[in-house]
């Protein structure tokens, strides 16, 4: 997608409030990818992404910025936590798992796109198979003389959803494959190794038409797409468009003075270094060069600092941005201005039970105030605090709604917020003194 940095930031603003420096950094990194793609091959090979490291407390938007960025341009995206590599039993090759996950993500992304392209043809073939199965199931109900008319009726009923819960028996591909556990805890499917040379097994199964439709549609789409082309494009997308988000990198920042069964923090950094620096990782879809993958690292860095990372690793993250703690105004904007905000989500949820949920300006302001106060007097968990506050606030109505509960409009005002958040706010002044 050809978007300017300003357009990228504008799109991110719909989902993330504030953090302009971080948005600007990722927008430039994304645009540089487009610029690189327009250059001649010999120059393109010399230009590598400028990886980014984000510093800031939890819940301020670090992961969300990276995730939304990838979604914006349909780029393969994986998130890993650096702390998983410090566990007992860790071996250095485990870090390559993040690239294998990226390859898997790219494969699924490309396959979904290709299936969408052939959806019309696949739908036609799916309907034909399902009508045949329905006709077989209902053959005792109709005479052979009216077969064509009968099948037309079945097709019309199938499209309307009249047979969604009708159980049919069909022969479909047997997708269950034995799993083999390999050292390091990873599980691989033997089918993924021998799937290309072993004939695919078929088995008869009984299931509702609605479930059968999706299974058969996937089968028919697979017949119409080139598996080798998908793998080839997936590898290209992973190498050139892939984004790997390494969270909690501050937890492995140290000078290697760790002892005992765990791998030292510095050891983990040195194992991650070749992946970020540029190496080749073998995946089940083929080898992937990591030279042009964009790596975004993040951490709170409360105890340690970015300078505590080994110099080699610091050098691979030349762009450093700091994200700020959220203010009351930020919380108000999160509740009112973001796409699919929390207030919107709860209104939609309770709307299912015929409750018209509305928030006035006073309520929004009070919710923001409470969230800021709780973050200040206990752990600062950023925007995640809003989830806690909203759950407490709407606990009574969420529990009582449904069944024979009458349809009505509920306007949440400042008084309602104070009454229902009393157990959260009542002893907030004591929290700072309680261990």
C-alpha cells in the first residue's frame, strides 16, 4: 500500500491516542520500505531497515502501534517475548522460532488472499457438492422424476440457510496428522513433512451443512490455487515485508553476571543478535533471510536502561523512541475518539440484550479521572486500566441483562460512575501505603 508517513500516522491515530514520536518513527520505517522497493536490485540489497526500540510503561500502545502498522499494509507480523528465551532448558536455536512463526503467518496471509481470489469458483463447486450430499440424504423423500427441480430447490434452500442445521454425511480430506515433539518443546506435524509426497487420505464424516460448507469451501479453494506459488510469495513477503515485535527486551538487559541454571541475559542477547543482524533461517516453506525484516523491540526499562543492552544489539536498533504515560485527556480521547472504543464495544454487547447504553460527558471524564488515580496509586498499567474500571462499572447491568430483563435506555452519568466504582475508589488513598 502506497501511503505517505503522514497518511500512516493519520490511520494509526484512529486506534492509538498520543505517542506521536513512536508513530512518526514507524511511519518513516514503513515508507522507507516502499522507497527501497522502487530502487534497482543492486542498490536495494544494500539498504536494510532501521530497526526501532520503544521505551515506555505497559499499556501505552507499544504493541498496538506495531500490530496496527502491520495490519495497515497486510504485512506478516509476529510478537515474541524476550523472557521466554531465559527459561530453563533454553537452547540458542529457539530464537529462530520467531522467524518460523513469521513464515507461517506469511503463508496463511498469502493463502487467504489467493483463496479470496478464487472464492466465486470455489463457492460454485462447494454448492454442487453439498446439493449432491443433500439430495442423497433426502432421496427417499422425492421421486427420481423430479430430480432436477428437486436439486434447484435444494440449492435455493442452501443459499437461504434453510439446511444449516441439517446433518449430512460427506467424504472430506482427513486433516488430522500425528504430531511429533522435537527437542526444545516445538511440535511439528509429520504431514507437513511428507504431505507433498503422500496421498491425502479421505474419510466420511457427519456434520451440519453450515459446518460442512466451510470445510468443503476450503477444500475446493485449495484445488484452484498453486501451493508452490503461495510458498514462494510467502517467503518473499516474510523477508521483505515481515515485522517482528520483541517485547520485554528490558528483561534481558544485563551485563552477564547471572549464575545458575538459567541462561544469562547477555547470552540471550547474543543469541538474538544474529537474527536481528541478518542470517538465514530454515523453515518448512524454505530458507528465509532476516536481513530485511523490520524488528521492533519494546520494554518498560524501569530498572535497566537501553544502554544496558550489549553494544552490538544496541547498534541494530538505531531508532529509539520514548512513549509517555497516559494522562486524563488521553483516557477521555481513548474512550470517545478511537475506532471501536471501549464505550462503543460495551454498547454493542449490551445492545444484544436490548439495552441502549449511553455515556454522558461527565461519566467519561469521571472514568478517566478514576483510571488515572488508580494508575498513580497502584501499578501503572496504562490503558489496560480502563478494562478494569469498565468491568466494575457495568458489572451489575451485565449480570442482570438478558432473559426477561426489560428493554430500556441506560444513561451512565457521573453519579452512576461514583456509585458503582465506590469499591475501587473508596480506599485509593490507602493503597500507596499497603504492600
